[in-house]
């Protein structure tokens, strides 16, 4: 009876984008219509299931609406069966929620006034792209409403809708940037080689350090540098490097965690280089040992999955990310480094009122142009590091910091291809 047809279909819409389409109305009986409305609507749902009770918070917000002028119709407001009436509409994705919806938020937080990204899918749709048991999801839809008057009241005769995906490109809040800036992005492990069931006498410490990027975009690859620094274990050979993205969704007192396997690759070799300012005869004065560093270039490309959204915080839920880098040596010993990361839709924001610009660890700003220089890779192809490793000899300081992460939650493995 009523259908919504979107003309400019896209994988995702950003703030300030226009959504154009048509409302098609085919009545089954003669009807006198009072109004036809096109609506852009958001629905945010969080659930909490306990042993004896089940609690749900459902928030529906009308973001934009357009009244179709019936005065342009030759027949006025009278519609008869046997015809399909078509009405064009155009709705713009706003940057902020309406003031009436923002007032319902008890927290005086600017982030809560911005649109949250689409997260997951409604119940019954794409279970592989939904949070466990649909306990939390955010959806956006374009609706068409046909209203008539009945007993001096205006009621909805029929309606139709089309779900769309919205991923707003906001800059990061100062708090989100601080979580990355204050983290050392390094950890120290004790090393002991192992061949079969026998351990060798070579022991020592090895430090893993990852280059800092305040933001990781969803649409492009981000090239990070992994550094391994040691004083005693220069015979270590890296056989495999693996990356996993940990997505944490918080709502009520629930915490749901999803794990996405990003990529794995095998370096051609491990080239240990003596740090600058040292030589074979002059030891490091700080710890009376020479430090050697091996570096690897790691491409980070996020999977296309409805559970991967920009970092956000709303009145009802929040989403944060961590990156786990696991290094496997030829002796089958694994070392892991866990760091916080921020995911953004685009590096060049469309927001009219951005927070601070995104910076790298050295204080220089990063833009979309910088990402164009990063290596792009196809999940169907394999990736290997340069032969012999890197020859960069920048100095590294061994920081005694060990990160631990305990995840006691449901784990979801995406179907992203693994590099090998």
C-alpha cells in the first residue's frame, strides 16, 4: 500500500548528506488523505536480561520531517484505487539531535547531543552483524506516513520504511584523544627461547612498542610501525605478526566485547640494528647493555562490518576500541601488546563544530592526504615485510610497562580474510 524508494542509495550516509527518494502510495479503497509525511527517524535500544527480570530502554527520535504538499495534486486530497501516487522527498542528515531529544539526556555532555552511528541490526536481520542477543542496537530509517482524519482525530492510515546506515564523521573529543596520548603504547616481556620441550639458556627482556595514531579511519589503511627492542636476545626471529581489534560496547551495567581478526603476515626476516649513539665497544650507560631494535611496518585495515563503528558516546551506550598486536617467534613464543585506539569514519570531518584536530604522537597533524600515502592491500593477497627488515636506527628507551587485558565476554570472529 505504501513503499519508500531511495534514489541516492549509499553504503553509509554522513552528516549533512541528503537522502532523496519517493513515497509510492497505492490505496485499496477511496480515501480522503489529510497529510503525507516523509520522516528521518532514529531508534536506540538497549536491553538488560537478568534471572527474574528483563529491562529495555527504547528511545525513538524524529530527526527530520517533510510535509508533502497535497495542494499540487489535481485531485486534491482524494485518492482512488487503481493508481500509484508518487511523491518525491528530500531529507538532510542533521549534525545534532533535536533540542527536545537532547533535553532528555541527564548528562551535560556535548558528545551526547551528536548523532550516534548505526550499530548492529534490528532483531531478525543479519544476526552475524548484531550484538549478542540484540541487547543493543542503533538504527536509522526513512519513513513514509499517510494520515487521515477519523472522528475529528488525525490517525495513521498506513506507513512504510527503509533502513539506512549512518556513520557520522566527527572529530574526536579531548577525552578520547587523551586516552591514546597518555598511553605508553609499549610493554616489556621476559624472553626465554624454546625449541620443542627444551628451553635454552638465552634469557632477557624484550620490549614491544607501537607508533601512535590518535585516530584510525574506517575507509583507509593506516600504516603503523612495530618496534622490538632488546639487549640480550638479538637472535630472535619473528615468524608471524597478527592484529586483532577489540570492540567494547557499554550500556546499563553490561559490557559486550567483539573481536575482529584484522590481518596476519609473515616477515621475510628480522634485522636487529644497534641503536644510534651506541657501538659494539661502548655499552649503554643507563643499563650497561647495548640495545638493538628491529622494526616492522604493519598495515591496519578495518573490516566492513556493521559492528565496526566510529568511537562514540551517547546517553544510553558507548563504544571503545583496543588493538592487540601478537608477535610469534620462530621458537613458537608469543608476545602481545594491547593499546587503546580511536576509530573515526573519516579523518577530514564534516562537522561544523569540531573538537581539536587529530594529531600524531610527534604533535604534527594528520589529514586525509596523509592516508592516501599509506599502503592499500587486498584481503585476497598476502602481505610480507621488506627483505631483511628495516634499517631505521632511531633510539628507543626501554620502558618497564606491562599491559594486561582480561576479556571474559562473548567473542565474535568476523569473516575477514587472514593474511598468511
